[in-house]
């Protein structure tokens, strides 16, 4: 089964993959946009007043853990390529996405993320090279991040470009063909997580 969806794309942006629980660390202070200082984080945490403070009853140790110092916040804020790991085990990976095919082999496959929740792959097809028919065990989306082409499946054909992606059900045989004689860079996301609620 093929589903085509409109998708906005800005060349050269980063993909952010988050496998986090929203309920993790419910008593933690809200994250500051720039992590300017521990004092600001503490002030935001206690803005709800004394009653809220008593309800949380963190104690001095918890306050110290929440306000672990401006230095740690600043180091985290200045390294824009470092994976982010907020309290409660949440994880955010920032992944570089290529803008163009560049020189190389007719077909290149590069895994840029592989975890229990999802797998993200960049596939480069140069000079009209076709990605032959294959299947994936999980649902996948295929988007052209450079160039354009066609995804062919038993469910039909769908055009892909920077503004459209294709969603495939698990096990659907499919091939991907760039426009004749052109380069095509694909962003393929394999969804391994629990079904959406």
C-alpha cells in the first residue's frame, strides 16, 4: 500500500528523532530555552508558589540535582551537534542530512540512526541508478531530499520530490527510480516503535 503525503522541506535542515516519554520526571523544572543559568531554572521551577513547592516536597537534595550549575547547561547549549539527553531518559539525536548527491558510487546506503524505535537511512542513487525491488519488515517513509523520482509498488506508482513523501506498509515490495539520468538522494525512515495511540 502506498500513501503519498504533502511535506514541507527546507534543504540542509536537521532531522530530530525523539524517543521520549512526556511523563518522565514530572517534578523537574521546565527546560529553559537557552539554559542561561541554574538560578533561572530554579526560579521557573518554583514560580507556582509555596503551595506547589510543598506538594512536590523535593527537599534540598532534589533542588541541588535540578540546579546542577550554569556550566553544565552552557556546555550543552554551545555544542549544537551533541545528542541531547534530558532528565528521565529522554533522548534527542540531531542528524545531518545531505543537500545533494555529490560524487561517489552509483548506489550508496548510509545508516544515520539505528535504535529500537526507528532506523533512518540516506540512500544516494546517481545517474539514474534504480534501487531494485525489495521489502521492509516495518512501515517506512521515503522522501527525496535532493532530486526527484518514482516509487513503484504492487499498489501503484507515486512521485517523490522535496514536497512529497511515500508511506509504505510493512512487507510491501517496492523499487525506487530517479528521473532518467539524474541523481536522487532519499531519506528513508523505518518505524519500529509502538503503534500511535
